[in-house]
C-alpha cells in the first residue's frame, strides 16, 4: 500500500472515530445527567434558550467530549498514518478547534469562561499530547 493511500485511510478512520467518540460521550451524558426539562438535545435554539440552566457538570461533559474526540482522532491518525504524523495530528486538533469555534458562535449564550477553556485547552494541546504518545519512537 502506498504511503499516500495509507495516510488517506488513516485520516478517514480518525475522522469517523473522533466524531463517534465526541457524539458518543454526549449521547451517554443524556442518560447519566438530568438536563433542563425544555432542553432538546441537538437543537441549537433549545440550547441557547436553556444554557443558563446548565450546571458545571453539563459543561464538563461537553469539554470531555471535545477533548476525547480530538485525542482519539489525533492518536489514531498518528498510529495509522505512514508519514507526516505531527502535521496530521495538529491538523485534527485544528479541525476540531474550528468546529468548536463555529459551535461557540452558534451558541452565543455560552458562558465566556467555558468558551475560553474549551478553545484553548480541548483541541491543540490534546492533539499535541496524542502525537507525543502515539508517534513512532526514533531508533537510537
């Protein structure tokens, strides 16, 4: 298999896993946490209307979903790709960061403290950590 094809397959698998983990954590939280009565999961308008009722634990679950989705996708792409491991890992961190930024713009009622913590700590640092943990070790 050519390195380019191997990298493309790694990217596709990493995208699917990253988004599945992100959504999976959020879906599990629906069963574990109680949300405001009027909140409809997946509805941006409902989120904007009810976010003032959210507690720290709700924001923690969202942060966890963003962090784990980014980590798993970056880790996976580094483990499976043939080359360009650092670039691919940081690219996944950047992709998830851009999506997080878009979500924060779609939910203007989000607390500023959460948006800052989420955008600064959930994406690029986690992608870098995934790279450091998954990158092939150089031969001595």
